[in-house]
């Protein structure tokens, strides 16, 4: 038998893991984990409307009740459930509004918030006025401004009557920036000239 030459050992440099390489791999791993942790809520926020399946859910028609619940020529407090709610909202997703039935199927549905700073207004049937307890804003029964700091009348929800039920377009508070109707003060030209007097 012919003696075989002994195999030459591999250079130790290839099998050797340097401290620099270990720290580099640990750094890449930790940076990757940090990126995942930071990106998860952002991705969840961006994808949640698709997963929830509520495209335009903030503009739903919500039933306030049967027409019989709102007598003619009276104003009643009604509540509806906000269509855009979370599990942690609790009772805050019940939103009140004032419903005034004029006659038949004609209504006015007012947001409960004062047009000044958003405090809840109260209805006083004895005087036929809405009054704000915060800064003394007063509104007539049709929602028009009577006195106080508000510069406009109460904000109104869009409404419709379907199958004997009163429904409002809910999900966002009616303000000047939304499409809800605004009942403001009517300007009267006392001079009859139609323009400014200089």
C-alpha cells in the first residue's frame, strides 16, 4: 500500500468567527426587530379600514326612532349610537341630539352642541328656548341664534323619513366644514338700498 499524504488542514481563518462579525449580526437583528415593532402600529392603522370593511362608515344613516315617538310641535331629546366606535368607547358612543317635529314628516334635528364652544345645550319648553349653561348662549326653538356669544344658530343633522322611522346622517358632528345644514341669523337690510352706506 502506498502511503497517502495526510490531508492538509483548512486554514483556520475561514472557520473563525470574529467578534466584529458577531456584533454586526446582533446589530442587524436588533435593528430589524426595532423596525418591525415601530412599523406594526403604522401598518395596522393604514390597513384597518380595509380589514374592518367599513368604507365611509362615518356617514351612515342612523335610526332615531319611530315617528310616533316625536309628537308634533314638540322638541325631544334622542340618542343614537355613533357608527364609528371602538371597544373602549363605552357610553361615550351614545350621542344625544334634539329632535323638533314641525308637522307630518317635517323635522329639525339639532346637534346638542352649542355653536360657540361645543357645550351641550338644554331645551326649556316653558320659554321655547335652547340655552347653553357654559357662556349663556341662547337659541330660538327653530335653532336660530337669539343672544349670547354664539355667532350662528345650532347645527342641524340631515334627516330623512323611511318606513315610518326618522333617520339622520350621523358619524360626524355637523359643523360649518361638513355638509350639514346650518341655520344662521338672517340679515335684514333696514335701509332698503341693498348695499353698504358709506
